[in-house]
C-alpha cells in the first residue's frame, strides 16, 4: 500500500512540475502559424501564451521573440521553438522538420 501511495505522489508531483516548467504545445499547431499573423493569432493557434517573451533590437527596430517550451515531467523529454514578431506581426517562423510529430 505504501508503494502505491508513493507512486501516486510521484506522478502527481511530476504533473505539477510539468505544468510549472513549460507550456505544452504541438508541432502541428506551430505549423499553422504564418508570416503576418498577429500575436493574438499566434497565442490562439498555439493554445497558450508563450513560456518566455524576449525583446531585442534588430536593424534598429524592436523585435519580440515568442518562445515556447514543453517539458515532459515523466521522461524529461523537451521541445522548444520560437516565433519572431515585429510591430505585433510574425516576421519569421521556425522550420519544423516533417519527422517532428506530436
């Protein structure tokens, strides 16, 4: 009985940590994001806000990187990608190889 309780507690803890450490996303959803999409459309297509937003300068203009990270708390497997936005519109999307499936 103690063993079952311990396994259940480990599973619960890993699910909680997984939710805190990342934002789950699918590569199939990411493939739907297109150049020119607004930041709101990116969030809608990806199913959540980005895990991290980074602002920097490019050619004297402010750009924003929407960075998505997903970590499997049970296996430790992770995936990440980012979209670059300028003036709240996507200007660069990542290349996602066909073999990257969800």
